[in-house]
């Protein structure tokens, strides 16, 4: 019975949520297709081994730990070589990565090294005979494609948040391994890792996203959006392409077809008219609230709840109301 | 510098798509096509690099049927020097097959830099760029939001979730570009005329095996209609109440 | 706008590429500012370098003079896309290309062509066209502006022109004047007048309720002394300025289609989102009728101009054919704009929506370059052989 491989992403000495999603998905795949073990690859700076037991909680039978100073700041070449070597040696039937920024960079390299095809940014996958059948949002999220991937191992990247990590505790055995290529010999060198830049919560992780558009009239008015995010406590601030183009917010905050695709519990669209390319980035949010002074704005077509009015007037009132509601518990 | 840019022809994403009768593709009738957005940034990046750094060559490559020549000519009218069509009946669903065909074309090209868009806006896989780099054995930086090149060395920024990575590498290399890179210029009318005289070569695409097939394409479920809760700041209490009791997100 | 009649299949890839480039320019650089410019009564001079770089000025003139060398259908599509933005913008380009660069190209000496055309294509020299006078609009043959040749071959120019687009920002004016006291229209010649010549004044005409995002001026010539080489050597008679008008009218027949398309698209989008009596207004019969008529007239106008463009490229075009196109297309465009404005209801009177701005602009376009009525008489004369002008 072949085993299933999962890549456990970590950063700054901590596992990211997507690592648990990948391991949990591997566990579910293994269980649904006749069993076999889940082997998770955990690589990073020395000390990262301490995180191994957390992976066991989500169903990893084996955690392959690769510790090296040169892996402190990722290191795509060495990680790809290491993952590819392990996947090849282990005869896995499937290898699951997250479609996070790192995963999207890593998995194609691994697939190409192994000479196998891969399915990207999938929201679900299961075996049908020897082939892996996956679902993948395409065409700016307007079409869902069902794809069949043949060849072994089947490599996929799993869309972050598409499948919640489910606990399925296993006694994870730890195996130590060496990087398959010397991290110091990598041709692309990470010179610097700049964390945060003010924003505490990344829009990819936040359960609530409050997002601002042109209706805010100026970069300074984004303070009102930040205040609302702070009132929610667990919110990140997003932006439309129009305001990132104008330099009011950084590009990495842009939500839309050519920006980030998000699916939070709650998306609050503030002063956003609802251009199709923006909606492509947030249409899968569970609940959408829109505030815009134009009653005919397209955003109201996708919103669950809307308020028509001047967002600059309404924001402070909404912020106070949210603060109060949360205080009441 | 000798720069190659790989581009893809995609339909206009503003379209309300319909599924074709065969159930495995999008209905193409009435669709308008253009270069994928990020590919446009890649072409623009190449043009700006060669404009700033003295004489060079920008070559654009696209895989697909003859209609992709329209997008190749658009790149030529923006200022690219030469175009290559790798001819195939359709663009495969398998990124590795595409990467193989591109690598075969790029291998002997002597390129200093090979650019891709981060992902095609229709298939949205982000696999072809890094796969091509692996097949060529070249260093690769994906999804860069800035790219500076001097004396055969490159520095780039990559956005991770909640962090930015600054990377350095020597050329030749493969880079895929993301938001933050310059938007595509619109071709000048003289450029459109000049494009007609620039070389556009057609060669067969060497795809090899394809291991991914499309089983089905379907439209996602419609969202249930929402409602306007009220007007002005006065509507806030009702909104908050609904978020608490109905949506249960607060 | 949906290509309802697949007219795109009758366009070459190059023509569609030209249209796409100009459309993108208008979307990104003109639409965001034009509503405000119209309200303020200001022509957005700041887009001139961008328009020049795009290659819009004199786009159908040859590459050897620094122009894009496009065919006439591509030229028409440029006008269509510019006027989809605003008639004032398209008027600027029409004047620069068809009314100043064209006469220099058609009637100028090689030195004049080499000196002016590349700089005009690059937007470094802006020109205006001085034909219409305060008392002579529909009847340009009656003009009283007079140029007197001096012993040394130079000229002294006296007179006035009115309703001159680009007048106050132009560096040169192509002025049409009768010569040497001869009051017949046979004596009309064209002159390139640098606007900084002593005795030349240009004054903005204020109080316009139409073409507000355009520069319209009165020109006055008081003993303006022109050198020998100011004359356009191959010009002669009323025919010369009329040939220029034919060029401009051709472009206008395309341009107004753009304005009509903009109004139709706005009306259609509004009709499918505006709710009244519990349903979108696009579901009501009267609004559907409006939309059906607008669509039909736009399609017809497109086909008229497209065929006209192919005739022009084949060298077979007649001024009367251009009259038919200008007359029809301006007429339907004013109707489309008005009906779109009406469909928009109260919102339709706001500057935020384009239809009323287009509606007001199109009244000028209906009137200039040969009023609707004049073109009616041109066609009447063409088919009966009888002049009904006076």
C-alpha cells in the first residue's frame, strides 16, 4: 500500500496553517483510498524538529525532518531537490503541497524534476482508479474545472482555506534527513526577509477582511478602514486594484483577478463599486457586506447585506457598533 | 540583453462565461481575446529593460493554434523584435507538456532572461514558468513584484503572505512576474504598422505526453440574492444585528 | 458594445488592433477626467503628448512625414474611439489631422510638408483651420477675409474667422482668404499663419453649452503680414477648403458612431440594473423599444461608414457620399444620445453620466462641417441636378 506525502510549510520557526491543511488532506486521501501512511516533510533551520508532533495531530504517521541553517529562509532549490528526492525514493502515490506562495513556487519544480504532471490550486481531490480527480477554480473563479491527473506520484497544490485542517491524531515517528542539495549552493539567494510591514494579519489568513476602494477618496481615509479592522480584532485590510495602482496601498493588499483570491468568513467592501476583476477575488467569501453611495453599484449584486451611503460617514459609526457588539460578546 | 517572453492568448475575463455543449470547455462564441494580464507585464518588463540597458532583443513565444499570432503581433506592436508560434491544435491542460515544448524552443536561444506571467488568468495554474526553468536547468524566481538587473545579476522582491522576500541571482535565469511589475503599454499606431514587417516564425510544438485531461467544466453555484439593509449611518445597527443573528459572523 | 452584426469580421486584425489601442487610451486617460473638463469648460491639454505618442494626428497621412500611414478605415476607427470619449477630443484630432495637416499635405510645398507635418504628428505644433466667418457659415464662398499681395510677394491679411476649434492654443492657423480684391470664390487661397504674427489675435468664445471640453475661438487678422512662403502653393478656389472638409466629414461620420455607442452602452447597463415597480426597467416594453432602435441605427451607421472607408481607400469616394454618411450618422447619433438620456431618467441629467454631455456635444457636430440641412441640399442636388441652395 503506497503512502501519501505532504509538504509541511513553516516560516520563522512555526508551522503555518496551510501545513496542517496539507497533512490533513493527505490523511483524508490516504484513508479514502485504501490506507497507507502519511509522511510529512518538515524543513527549516535547526530546531524545527520541535514542531513535528504538531503534525502528528493532523494525521502524519512519519515526519521527515530536515534541519539546516541554510533553510532558515525557505530556499526553493534545496527544498525542491529534497522533496523530489524523498518523493522519488518513497514511491508515494500522491504528494500534497499547499497552493500558498511557497507551495506554488515549490510544487512545479518538484513535478518537473520528477517528470510528472501536477494539478494546481485545487479545492478537492480523490482517486478514481489510478487517476486523481481534482476540482480547480478557473477563469477568474467563474468556472470550476474537474481535471483528471494520471501518472505517479500525483502532485497537487491545495488552495489555502479550501479544506479545513481536521485533527486525526497519530503517533508521528520522526526521521531525520539531510537536504538533497547543499542549501549554500543554491543559485537564487534570499538576501532578506521583510516580515509584516505593519500588517499583523495577512489577508490570506484572516477570517474577516475589510477592504477599501476609490470611494474612500484618499489614502489618508484608509485609517478609517484600519480602525474597523482593529474593531473586529481578527481582520486584515484589503484593497482594490484602483487604489493599489494609485499607490494608496501596497500591491500585496490587492484583492482581485490579478491579485489575491480570498474566501474569508466575512468580507466588508467599503467604497468599492464591484468591478468584475475585483469580484473575481472575493466572490467565495461566506458573507459579503457592501457599503457604497451608489445604489446601482455592481457590488450590491454579490453582497448579502448592503448599506447605501457615504462610506466616510458610515465607517466610524460601524466601527463603534462592531466594537460594542464584540465587547458584549 | 536577449530576452524571451512566453505569452498566452486568453479570453476577456469580464465575460459572463457559458459552458460549451461538450461540457468540457468554455463556449467560445463571441469571446474577445487578449494577452493574459501578467504576460503583458512580462512583455513590458522586457521592453523596458532593453530600452534602459541599451540594444538587445525581445522575442515573444506563444503556444497554440494560428489565432495566437494575433497576440504575438500585439507584442510585436508594443515593441518586441521577433515572434515564434509553437503550433498546436489547442493549448494542453497539462502545464508540463507546455513547459516541455517551450524548453525545447528556448534551449538553444542563448537568452539572458526568460520571462513569464505569474499565471495565465484563464487556467490559473502558475506551473509553466517554474517547470520550464527546471527543464532548462536555470535559476528561477517566481511571482516577482520588482526586478532590477545590472551587470548580469538580478535582484527581485517576492510577496509571501505577510512578508516580502528579497532574492538575488545571476543571469541567465527564468522569472515570472506579478502585480507590481509595470503594466503593458498600449501599442502605438506606428507600432501596429511596424509589427507587420517583423519576423513571426511558425514551428510545430513538441508537446510529448499529456497527463491532465479536462473531465468537466461547470459554473459555480449562484450566490443567493442579498439585500440593502438601509441608507446612511442609521442603517448600521440593523446591519450589525443581522451579522450577529443571521450571518453569525459577529 | 456587443458586436451584434459581427462587423468585426469585416475588419482586418490591424484595424481591430488600432481600435483597441485608442480605446484603451480613452478608457485610461480621457474617461476619468472628461466629465469634469466638460463641466469646467476646459480642453484637457495634458493629453496632447499622449495622443501624439499614440500616433493619432494625421494617422492616415504617409509614414515619410512622420505619420502612422494607416488606411482610412483605421483612421475612422480612431475617430470613433476618440468620440466615444468626447466629441471635443475627436474635434481636436479632426482639426489637427484633417483640417491642418491634410491641406499642408495636399496643397503645400515639399518644404512646408517636411517642416510642419512631422512636428504636427508629434503634437509639437497645434494647428487650427480658419474658414468660417461670423457672417459666412453655411456659405463659405461669401467670405470677406482678404489677402493682398505686396510687391515683394508677401501678403497682408485682414478679416475675421469664427467658431475655430483649437484657435487659442494653435501655433499655426491655416487661413482661407480671397485675394487681391477679387470677391469671387475662385480667388480663395490657403495661408499658413503663425499665430504669434503681429496683428493676429485669438479669443475664446465663452458661454458654450456644447463642446465645452473643446477650445473654440474667434480669430481676428489686422494687417497680418505674411511672408511669400506662407501661401499653400497648390491651393486655389473654394474647392481647396471643401476638400479639407470632405476629409473631416469622413472622420466625423465615424466619430459620432462612437458617441452613440457610448450612450447606448450606458443606457443598456442602466436598464439592466435600475429597478422600478419591482423589476429592472430593461424589462419594460418602452425601454426595450428605445434600445432596439438605438442598436439598429448604430449598426446601420457602422455599415455606412465602413463601406465609405473602403471606397475611400480604393480612391473612389465622392464628397456627396461623405455628405450622406455625415448627415445620417450625426442625425442618428443625436437621437441615440437623446433617447439614452431619457432612459436614464433623472440620473440622466447628471454629469456623472455621459449621455447628456454627448447629447449636447452632438448638437454642435450636427451643425458644424456642413449642417444637416446643407448636406440634405447637397444630396438633393446630387440626385436631381437642381440647386436648392438659394
